[in-house]
C-alpha cells in the first residue's frame, strides 16, 4: 500500500501533518508493506530533509498513492480523481464555503474520509486536534490576561519552539489571586486543564468555587449540567441534555458573578441555550474580564465572540455597553481570545499527537478488513454519491 502525505495548499497555510517522520517510522515497523510518498513542502513543520534522512521518498507527484492524507481542505484544482482522501473537509455541517469542494469530490469519484467523521460504534470521535487546542488556548488566555492587566508578558505560543519551551515560559509567571472557570471535559477541556494544573492553580469543587473566597488562584472545571438546567427543573442526566438541549436554560450567571477569567472549551449545540447573552454581560455583577474562547462559535453561545481572531493578532476587546469591538486595553472592555486554529501554534507537538491517534485507532482498519467499521462509518462519498450516513447533505449540495 502506498500512502501519500500531501502538501497543505490551503491559504492561509497550515504547518501540521498527519504523519511526522517519527510516525512514518512507527508505521513501517507495524506494517512493513506500507510505502510513504511525502509530497515536497516548504510549509510543513517538518522539512523534506527530515523525511529523506530517514529513507522516505520525497516527491512532487503523489498520484501513484493508494491513499492521500492531509490536514486541511484540499483546493479543488489540486484534487486527484478516483482516489481515497483523508482530510478535514469542513462540509459535514453544511458549511456553504465548501459546498463546491464537496461537489468536486463527488464529480471526481473521490472517496472522502473526513477526520471529523472518524468515530467508534458509539459515535465518539477517535481522532482530533482538540487536546492541543486546549493547551494553546489556555496558554493564550493567560497571555491575554497578563497583557490586559499589565502584570506579565508571555511570548506568543507560535513563537516558541515546542511544548517544552511553552512550559518553560509559564514557569516565569505568577498568577494572582483570581478565580477561573473552565467549561468542557472532552479533549479541549483536558488540554486546558493540563495548563492550569501545570501552573499549580488549585482545583476546587463547584460548591466551594461559588460560595467561598480564596487567598490563592483557583479554578473549577464544569460540565453541561453544572451550567444548564431543565426549564421544568427536573434533574436528569447529561444525556438528556444532549438529546433535548432546547428543554434547558443556562445557569452560567452564577459562575460569571464570581469568576475573573473564563476558558471556554465546551462543545456547543445550536439548539442549546446561550451561556452569556448581551443582557447577562451587562449585569452589574458580571465579573469576568477575560474570555479565552477556545470553542470559538461566532455569534453563538458567548455574545462577546463576535469574530475569530488570528495567530498574529489573537486578542480583541468587547464593550458590553456599546455591543461592539474595541481595544482590549480599554477599561470597559472584556478581553477576548478567539483564535480558531490554535493547534497550528504548536504544529510539531500537535502533529505528533494526531499521528499517534491515527496509528492507534484508524490505521489498523486499513489492514484488518475494517472489522470494527471505522472506515465504513467515516466514508462520506463513494462512486460519485453520498453514502447513507451522510445522505442528509443531499439538499445542501442540490440547492443552487
């Protein structure tokens, strides 16, 4: 089997890769029959030489590969017909800007396996960059806090070499006596929590967080039922929330009254209640001055997230009274960090982690006749048609 590691051609460029040089070696040890074709790239966070030094073929043309694997969307003019592709297509939510991409995939008889659709039998995602989004998002949050309050100045995560250097920079700062609320207990939340724990910020219970004062920095990590409640006040489990989000209302205000910093690492359903509305953010007892919105749902559950920010310019301000963007250093502004491609700031570490997941949870299906159905569930297109699992996209691609 020939696996082609494709060059990332989307603009702005992405430095990440699914298989780093070390992961290619790991694959060869497990499956000696695999041959890698590394498409030459000046953008990738690993140089061509790092691959060729380990004996892997660096080429310009990967059309002879059986499977082509990338990270971001492949530009339409770069698609190779009649191939199997793995990449994030950003089409499964009917994103209008990628409608033509999905149409071209169908027209070119391409079998598309979107990384986001790779799930187990219980529909749990098997691979993703969420963990490093959490790590970088929490780091960026503290950087923004330091700049907002003129208390410390961390370098941008994109300017450090790797996770080790990022950790070294964190060791240089002192976190004042603040309270931090973190939403989400998935990959994103776990990555953010790791930064909080690395800084030796004390984790406390929901009850203690809401009711007590502390003489040190503390944080609480909360899940959906901590900040949402049923409109009929029945106490059910989180699965009821996932299945019936419209039956709930937000109770996040109790956290915003006592928190200085909010790290948003939750998954948001469009039918779920908003966490922070314009009315909420204008309440006299609203205390949060910094929101690190890792989830970054524009015009979604957090009213201050009015746009995504960039790696080069990651912080903006939101004035609740004016309901508009302002300089984040303004006294009335809530500082917002809402970078939507956070793992790109630590591309080598993020790539190594993603490769580990792909090797563990996806690659075996290439060689065991897909006995666990991983490839079957994730295949979006086949023979120029949408597969049954993704037939809900039919109206999306047929609408002019």
